[in-house]
């Protein structure tokens, strides 16, 4: 385990690994230019309505408002929202309406 040094949101960094402190190698996926991007944790300010898809008999959309929402890819084509926990939650397609 390691702790990342502090940096501003949006800073991109490479990660290097050494087993002897002398020979270093980059650690990243071959499809990415950098290994790590710093970001501020998302924070919710409101959810309307106050229920998810299971209790939503009319199929209404939910509006989730907050700050620091950031797509890790260049677009948000694969955006999904999970209502509930990891094991029993319901996953639905999402759409980024605004980044402001």
C-alpha cells in the first residue's frame, strides 16, 4: 500500500514501480497515456425524487445534483447509476445533463 502525494484536481501522473530501488518501470494500461488522474471526490447536494427505480411506478427520471462529477473517459457514454448496495442494487443508465 502507498499514499499518493497531494496534487490539484485534474493532475495526471505516471506510476513507476521498482523492486530494487534502482530499476524503475512504468505501471499503466497500454491504452492510456497516464496511469493516474487526481480528482476531487463527488459530493451530492440533492436527489429528486427521493426514491429510485424500484419504488418508481411511473418510470420518472431521477435528477442527482452535486459537484465534482467527472467522467474518466473523454465522454460519458457509459454513465450508469446504482440505487442501493453493491450486491442488491439496481443499475440504470445515466445521462450527464450539465457539468456546471
